[in-house]
C-alpha cells in the first residue's frame, strides 16, 4: 500500500462528492501512509477520511483485524472494525472527536472472522494547513494480554489475602490469650513474693524479672494485636485506627491528627477491611513518605464510610511501575473492593499522598 493506493482510493471516492481538493490538501495523511515506519510498528494504524471511509490500513492492522488493506480501503471503518455491538460507543467517540479533535480509550472491536477483542485506541483528527479537518488517524492495539495478566494478578492477590487470613486465624488460635494470662499470673506471684522480702539484692533481682515479664507481655499483646486487632472488637474501629496511627506514625516522630465521626454502625467485616487499609496506608506513610505529619479521618454517615489518610511527604509517580514485591497498594484496593468499595490515591512527586477508601454500609 503506497501513496498511489491512497490517492486513487480517496480520489475515486471523493470525485463524485466534489471533495477531492480537501483530500489532496492532506499531505499529513499521505506522508503517514507512505512511511516505511508505518509498516513496521506493532500497532494498527488506520486512516479514514472525515466520513469514516478507510484510506489507509497498515500491515499490523492486517494482522490484528484479519483484513488485507485491499479488502477494506474504501469501506466504512464502523462496518469493518466495530459492527453492531459497539456502534453506540463508536458514535460517542465520533462526537468527542468532533468536539475535542481526539479520543483515547478502550473498546471492543471486531476481527474479520467475527471474533472480538478489546483494543486500546487513540484517534486524532488530521487538519490541513488551514485548520480544516481532512481525516482521522487511529492507532490501536489489543489489550487482551494485559487484561488477562491483570485478571491473573487479581486472582493471585485474592489467594494471597485468603492465605494471609488463614495464617492469621491459625496463629491467633495458637497464641491466643493464654500466654498473656499465664505471664500476667506469674508476674503477680512474683510481685507478691517480692513484697514479702526485705529490700535488698534478692528483691531487686525479682523486680528485674517482673519488668522482663511485663515487657514480654507488651510484645505479645502487640503481636496478637497485629494478627487480629482485639481493640477492634473491644473498643471499636475508631480507637483501633487511632491506635495504629499513634503507635506506628507517632513512634516515628510523625505528627498524627486523627478525626472520626461514626454516625452509622460499621459491621465487623467492613471494620476489619477498613482497619487493614488504614494500617497499610499509614505503614506506607511511615516507610516511604518522609512526611512530617499525617492526618487520618474516618466518617460513617448516610450509609457510607470514608477513610482518608493524607500525608505531607514526598509523594510518588503513579505511572512508574512498582517493584515486583510491592503488593500493599494492590491489596488495599482488593480489600476495599471485597466490601464493595473503591480506593483512590491522589499523589504526585513532592505533593504528598492522599489515600481515600469509600464504601457503602449496610
Ligand atoms: N504515602 C506514600 N508516600 C510516598 N510513596 C509512597 C506512599 N505510599 C506508597 N508509596 C510508593 O508506592 C510504592 C508501592 O507501595 P506498596 O504497594 O504499598 O508496596 P511497598 O510498601 O511494599 O513498597 C512504594 O514502594 C512507594 O514507592
Ligand atoms: Mg506498602
């Protein structure tokens, strides 16, 4: 397919409509169609005139859509690649093109054999030097492999969440409250024994052991809390999250502001999900943000729960691919989705980070 094909096709078609001058005034499209580069890219590059009649169809388009260029040049792009299924969306795209001059997004397209796939499409209106639209160039590729990879990743993350929950339940049952109770009883007995002694080296030695046991009780309590947050049941979601914020961020010298307003009741399943999201978001502030302060807000009212964790740290670029081992954000998203919610992250380098989870209650 070269220059001639394009000129002949559009010329032949446009002669009857008296628009030939317009077509010839589109060297941009002709140059594009003639470019050797176009035949090598791994994207379908398709040009049409302003009526949607195909004027150029590169080699990768032949591969992707199954049609040879000679089959489709001169035909309506909507008939060839869209079919009835996505016609409404195609109209929408046309409208956006007319208004804004371009469109980018994903939608389902048709192959010659009737099969369909989701394509990422960038369409742009081409104008001549007078600014008059003379055609449209669309670049598209198949996003099925990406969607498949995302689905597999989500399934794996889902499994990871389940395994983590199973492991937590197992460890909690194993550790239980018992060791804490035994240690507490031992400490009490030691105290009683020490009281009977005269002050001196023996009493001091026992006091040391008492302190060791008390420290160990604290450690165990924290470990248990991390496994299954008891304060969640005992003192409720707001206290549990405030506790995490104070313990994690507070101990790292980050100023914590906490505000909550729970007008609506939050059931256990949602409370645990929100608690875990808060813990991960606050943990990220601690590990990555170099923040001076973090604000945590929790609202449950009018049937909706909102958790917002905002820091004044270094922020990050969401488009930079994350390290392979980074699962925190993906797990927060999944955790939120499991209870019917959505998680948004507003951030950019230098501008801090805001994580907001929104979910319906009841
Ligand atoms: N509050 C934050 N401030 C700055 N960077 C962050 C913040 N939260 C996350 N990030 C960035 O996003 C990456 C991915 O986070 P996450 O998925 O939780 O994985 P991990 O914490 O294991 O690295 C982090 O490695 C970090 O670069
Ligand atoms: Mg993390």
